[in-house]
């Protein structure tokens, strides 16, 4: 008999079958705490679906639906329309789907949902590859990373393409609230989920989450890698509100090596590779700092003229 | 109320009067007029919701979400659109979500053709959907309310199939039931289970080998049992509207004393009625059996075929590399039920190739000599259209 | 008629604690009750009680995140003896 104070009273329950140290499971707990009971979760096929909903047991204490891999956005749109038609103006419909579903196979349907402006919060949990099928590359996999479909050989060494800039692509749909976060930045993540939840209309969160087998990392370090991703500027935490971008944190930059080291998917990188990655990250960071400045100045100007 | 109206518009009007909560459509010829009409109705506040989605795949996915939330959900499509929905059709049925699709039957690519045959919906026969095929626009209008009732009573989605162009674009007199009549026949949906924060459930779970087969066979058994609902609703709607189409599963026309039978589905069966009338006048004992409910497949239809000198199955679909699907199923049912009637198979009318009264007469004539298995090429005996009319096959006519 | 629907929170029947090869042990005298372990646990199975951090071994898979994020290092991972 478990002591009552050791009982999980959250909306995302224990007993799910995620790997030990799963960064996604940590993120889901934060997300569900921020969303609360009056929520309907729509989930694409993927790790989360498998480790939370093997019949007959479910880790969800809120209504949850999974249909197929690529349709979580339109399923959510259908629920949202149904609630509206039936006079429910309070329940929030939230998609929680992986990078495979969001960056790739369900991308067009997600784009359609954003363009039409359904009242849906779409959360992409980005662990940077198709983990459920055993770590294959996705549009979210970073440059040079090893996966089972971007292998390291004599002529080609890891993924030859760059990560798709999904956050910016979604923002370009004029989605009123777009933000990034990670599982390890729970205060940032919870605050952003709460903010997104209040939007009447579409909103989007892109949340980086560790995958122990996919990244080849030590389970106990799952949160550390996410902190390093932010501290090295690999994954800037930001908000894009009504088109105006703002960095949520401006950590003093750690060298990118701090993030790459110890991840098996990056262990083949040469010093030149790392230098090149560093250069790219610095450029991207400078871009975001510049963009924040321009956007915020413009915003202040518009507000002043109102 | 009787109206002279295009088939598509009539179907949209009756779909509206069924009170759908969520309608989501993507335009595809020849179902487009239904979608456009429903959109217009939404702009006038006549339906609660209409979403012009970015694909048929999203249309059916929105219906899944809407139905799971307890709503009444409707869409229309055909051909490539239905094929694009394929994955979700199976999931919707497997998740036991009621909803209605009106499918304006059209051929499948390649080559591309916008014209009618049944390859689109027949190819979805194994999806777990109930499929009802209509012979004319009046029947399509009468079938939509029944489809919602059957679907919501059985938690099995229903596809109403009516022929693209032959029916969708045909302007004719149709008796459209009053909204109040439909309202009395079709009560508001009461979902047995739904996505509700007050009573949370997990839907669309995955099943290990210990459970998977059980769910699939359960669906299969329930689709079979739904034949009773199809019959019941035909009776009930018949009482409301004064119109019945056989027993709901199939319809017979001069079949009882016939020596030869023509078996088929869809609008070609109205031409076949004309052929039978003509041939009866000439003293030929011919009749029809029209399969209305293709899924669940009514194998008892064999009782209407037993004892005949011959029967032919005419169908507008091919199972590439095998016997034609309807023929194969009737043939198998006959064997099972000990009906030893020479059965012929005709495939024809693909991609809008006309099947005329004259063709049907010829087919009846051919099977007198014994069973035939052939593709009807649609040329022989076809009335020649004068080139001056500008509507010859070469001109496409689109 | 039975769709494959599930009841909420029934995953709690899965006692994933038997996956574990290492267990977290807490020196509660050092615990400052900051809640980092509770927040960062993927399995929702370590809680700050009056006494300090306390794991629920029914579900703990032994990943060691709690020990890693603990700012005062009062959680140690020790091998399970089975």
C-alpha cells in the first residue's frame, strides 16, 4: 500500500512505459499541470501514444484521442469545431505530437489548421528524429547527426541537411502566439503553455525533449542536455507574439561542445565539424538578437502611435 | 416538397436538414456542388459549422474529431478524395465513430477520369463502413437521413453512394422531405462515449496481439448485424416518406417470375428497369435485383436468384487480377447457399462509358446461351450521338 | 459493441518499478525540500513530503534524473540487489 503522499495526483499518470529518463515524459507532466482538467488531448502516432495508451491502460486523466500519424491537427480542428457548434466555449483542445508528425508527415495538415485559425494549441515535442520506429532522421534532425537513416559511412557522415525552421514557418502563418521551450525549463514551459491556452485561436509551442536511445545519452543527464541546448544557444527560448519575437532567456554562451559531447549521435564529429556548427549557431543567435531588437522597437513604435 | 432541382443541391438540402454539427469538405468533381451548397448554407447561418479544409484527408480527420466529441458529422467526396481518406476510413470505423459520407461515385486514376464508375467506393469495401448505393436522386435524398440514423444507432460510419454526373448533375423533380419530418425521424445524436472533460476516456488506443483481433472481429460482426438496422430504417423511413426501396438491402424488379436476372448497383439499374419494361412487353421474362446495401453484404439475396435459368452481374468496378468483386461475392454466396444458377459476369461502364437500355437487352440475350464472363465495351448497339450536337465522346463534354 | 477505449489513469496498474537496476536513496537529513527531483521525474514517482524527498518505488525506473538535478546531492543511486 502506497502512502497517500506518494500518490501521483497529476493528470499525466505514472505507470506509463516510456524509457527510463525519457525527456518527453518529463515535458508531458509539466504541460498537463499547466493545462489542467478542462482539456482534450489529441496525439499523433508516436512514442507518446505507445507509452501512454496500450489497451486497456491509459496514463491520461483527461480526455485523449489518437487516430493516425499525420492527422492530429485536423482531428483537433474537428473537436474544436464540434465544441463550438455544441456551445462549449471553455474546453481547450491541445495537440501533443512529435517532430515526425509535425515537421514531416502531418506538416501540410498542420499548416492548414493554422491557416484556418482553429482554436487549438499545437505542441510539438521535438526529439529530433523518428524515435518510435527506432531513430530515423526527420526534418527536425540536426545537421551531421547520426540516425539509422542518416548513418555515418566512408563517404557520408550523418545527416546532410539542416534542421527545418518549423517555429519560424509556423510564425509565418500569422499564428498569434508561437514559442519555444524544453522539458528542463519547467517554469518557462508552464508559463508558455498557460499563455497559449488563453489564446482564442491557434497557438504553437515547439518544445525540445531528450530521447535517451535516440540521442545516445545517459538517462540521468536528460535534463542536463536540454539545459545545455539552451545555454549553448543551440535551442534559443523565445516567444513570437503577434509576429514580434522576444528571447525568453539570454544565457551567457557555453561552447557548443558542452552540448554535443556525450551524445552518441554526434560522436563522429571532427573538430572542423564542431567549429562549423559553432559558427552556424553563433550566426543564428545573432540573428535572433537582432530580430528581437528590430521587432521590439517596431512594437514600441506602433504602441506609441496608437 | 417537390422541386425541380439538381441532385447535388437536393442532397445538400437534406444533409443540412439532418442538422449536422460539423461539416468539413474539400472540393472534388463531381461532388463539388454539394460542398459549395453547404458552404453557402453556412454563410447564411443554416448550418452550425462548415470548414473548407486543405484536403479530403483533413475532412475525414475533422469528422473523426467531431464525432469523437459527440457531434453529428458530415462530408462529401469521391474518387481520389475517397482514396486519400483511405487510412482514416479504417480508423474511423475501428474507433466506432458514427459519421456520414456522401460519395459521388467516380473512377480512380490512372488515367485520370472525372466520370462515373464504382471503383472508388468498392475499393473501400473492407474498411468497416456501411455502404448504400442509390439508383436515383430521390433515393439519395431518402437515404441520407437513414444513413445518419443507422450510423448513430450502430456506431458504424455510413457511406451513401450515388453516381457522379449521372445523378449529381442531373436536374429533375425530387420530393425533398420537410425539415420537421426529418427532425421527427432523426433525433439529436446521443453519443454512447465521447471526449468529455467531466468523464475522461482514452480513445484510439493501440492493441497488442492479445486484443487486436478481438476488436476487428467485433467490428466485423457488428457490420453484419447492421443489416437489421438497414432494413429497419428502410421501413421506418418508408412510413415517414411513403417511399421504400426493396427491403433496404436489395430491391427486386419483376424478379419473382423472371427467368433471367440482371444484378447490379447504382443508377444503371434505372436504365435496366426500362430495359425490363421493354423486354417484358416483348414477352421476355426478365427481371432485376439491385444490391442497395453492399456492406454489410446481403448474402440472403441468393433467395431471389435461386431457380432462375440464368443471371448476370453487371458492375462498374474491377478487382485487378481477379474476378469482379460483386460477381465474386454473389457467386460465393450462391455456392454457400446451394443455388445452382449459371452466373455471368460483366464489367463495364468504367470511367463514364455509357450503359444504355440497348446494351442491357443485349446482355440479357447473351446469357441465354450459357454463362459469360466479359468486359462490356459499351460500343455495340450504343445509340450514335450526332456530331453536330457537339457532345460526342471525343469531345469529352466536360 | 466495444471500441478500444480506456479508463483514465489506469496505467497506474503498471508497476514499472521492476524495470529498475538502480534505486534512488535519499539522505533526508540533507534534503532542502526544493522539489527539483519531484518536478523533473519522468515517472512522477518522487515526492517532497514533510520528511524530505521520498521515492515511490512502485514506479521508479531508476533513471537517476532526481540524483542528477538535486542541488545538494542528497540522492544517491545504489544498485538493486535481486
